[in-house]
C-alpha cells in the first residue's frame, strides 16, 4: 500500500496526496472490493492516468512523514479521510484512460466528486 501510494502521488510533492491515495485504497477495502492484498494488487487496474515509471526518492521529508503515518491509515486510527470517502482519483491535466472517463467522470450521479487535493480530483 505504501509503495503504490508513493508511486502514484509523490510526483505531486505533498504528504496529503500520498495519504489520499492510501485512503482511497482503504476505502476500497471498506467498500468490499476485496481484502488488503487483493485491493493493492488490483489497484493498477483502476488507475485513471498511466505514468511512465519514475525513480522514487524515499529520502524526502514528505515520504518519511507518510511512512510514519501509513500504519494509522491501515489500522483506521487515522480517521481523517481527506478524500471524503473516494474510491477513484484522477489528474485531469493528464491523459485520462477511456474506462475512467466513461465509468466515473461521465456518471456523476454514481460517482460524485468528493475532494480536490493539489491537481488531483477524487470521486466516490
């Protein structure tokens, strides 16, 4: 969960983006998408944007702060879900996968936008 969250959100530079992706994963588990292992393994299938691989810098202060808090997200001690219960997220400034456009963005009654953190939008 930590690695996926860092890979997805470190590009935006902030602790809140990494925590938000971790919360999306937790929300998926709580919504019955599977257990933690299943949700994390299948998370790449639900990516709205596809990025080229970047070398992760695990020594930044934001990553260290994130790693210090990831257990609280997993155990639900961290109840401050910045995403508002989101199950999906997208950077609208980048190419959006067709499935996401059709299944999430174009169905606002089923998937309302619940948060906006940095350039990333979150949807229920």
